[in-house]
């Protein structure tokens, strides 16, 4: 939160300076000037009005610059302290935020909850790596100094790719058994600064009813895709579609029709719409790849940048089975061979329309997938087609591992 008290006070002064005090004469012969409760604007010349407007604009500019510069200074000092800390053996373990006793904290109007400015606390991912990097006490000292000198700053935190997050000031947190900083939008945006156009393609065929550890493959897939959706930031664009006998688009039930024509900006409202669609998906019958992939490219083409903006173009393809698209076979080749060849040819042809800029990530759930086909879809036959090692194929024998693929 940015507090502009000085600016507000000056603006109030200028407003009052443009008002006159009404003179009220009494009935007595000796006129007395008294103050009334009503103030009315003085008529100012255009030149005076323009002059006052210039002063206000300059003050606003200077105030915003001061606030921005103070934030840059705080980040720079914190960055230097973190770099030094990671090279130091004197790392410390702070209290876990979830384990704090709220009675040991003091309510802060600035932060809107009970806190302690005396120390930091940690949120640790359930899948944190062994012996994760921690910050030294010197970093917390810098956080304290930032907090003291710059009242516009609120929370300061640092998250690692190992799943460890340090927060200052310390405050009570819930849900630490499911929290992972690596899936938060602020972390993902930092790790992947380019805005992304993403189509998430989910197989909702009958085989997704398969049960693993008391949960269906569809439940695992929905949970993982939801995690992906809520790690996006508003600079990204996204859609979710499903496929079985036919392709389902995220339209209807109050969702805008444009969701079926192009990707949506990943704003909180749009992400909620897409997640509602995701959670409402039924389980159908067949597993027809071709229509789903064609629709994915249609959405990417309809949403591609027209101003030269550098956007990653991505298809995430999640399935648990082999394709069963109808194929007319006029040669000695098997139906499976002809079907797979048609899928790969279509991918290559459609990607040519996009200048070979689309990366495809394929995720196989369970053990019934065609791993060779999914890998071929991801590599798109290699660098000759403009697709390099950024494309990956994951075969998740245990579906609970899908959210950990990276």
C-alpha cells in the first residue's frame, strides 16, 4: 500500500487556497467580518488554474517517483543480502509460520493482522528437497530495516526452487501442508518472464474412470490442471478444452461465447470461469486426438500477437489412452500406424502456420498410453520442424506425480 499523506495535505492546501471566505455583514452599523461554514470557489483566471494544475502534477510525479525509488532501493538491498546469504554457511532455520502462536503476535493496523516485527517465519512445501537452502540472519536484518525506513512496504518474502519460503514480518499462516511457493503466480512469473499463450487439452474419455489409490485419473488430472491455471498471471492467455467423441469448449453456463473463439486473458475472473468448466467436465467414451489438436491450433492462431510481442505458444496435452480416431486404410499399413501418422502430419502442418513456434508438452497418465506417439507429438520429429528440447513428454505411472513434473 502506498501512503501519500504529503501529497494529500498539499492538495488540500491548494484546494483551500482557491476558496474565499464569504463576508457576512451583521445588521449592526459596525460591520463585523465573521467566518461562515460555507466556502465557495474563487473565480480564477485560466492562467492561474493552469499554473495550479502544473504544480499538482509535478507534486504527484515527484511523490510517485519517491515511492517507486524507495521500493527499488529496498529490493536492491534485499537482493544483495540474499546473494551473500546463499554463499554463507551461517543459514538459520526460522519458525514455521503455521506453528506460530497467535498470542505471541501483536495486531498491526499496517498489516491488518497479528504479526511480529522481531523475526521472520517459513512456509515449507510438502515436497521440499532435502537440506533446502535457508537465509541468514543478515537477510532478516535487512528486511527489518526496510520495514522501518519505508512504511509503504508491507510483506517481504523470498521463495526458492526447492520449495522454501521466508516471510517477514512473521505472521500466522494456515494450509502449510498444501502450500508451495513454486506454484504461486509471483514465483512462476519471475521464473518465466515471457507472457504465454496456453491451450490445456484434457482427455475426458471413459478410461479416465480408472482408479488409483482411491481417486480416478480424471480427479488427478483436474487437480493438476487447476494448479496450472492458478499459477498463471494476467499477462498470460489461456483456454481449457476437453476431448472424447467430440471437443468441448469452455462456453455456455454463463461463460462468454468468446471463450470458444480465442484464448482468454488469465485474469482471476477468467481463471474462475475456466476452472468451473474444468470441474464440470463429465467422462464420455472415445479418445479422438485429431479434432482436439486442430481446435488447439485454431485457438492459438486466433490469439497470436499482431504487434511483434514475444509470447510463448504452448499446448499441454493430457491423456491416459491411445487415440481411436476413425481412419480409412487403403494400404497394408495398420490402422494404428496410419492414425499416428495423420496426427503427426496434422501437428506439423498446423505448426507451420504458426512459424513452428508452438511447443507441445504431452502428459501420459497411467500405463495404457502410447508412449512412442506422445513422445513423437512432443518432439514433432525434432529440430527439422523448428521444435527443440524445450518440448517434453511425461509418462506418469503414478498420477499423483503429475503436478511435480517440471
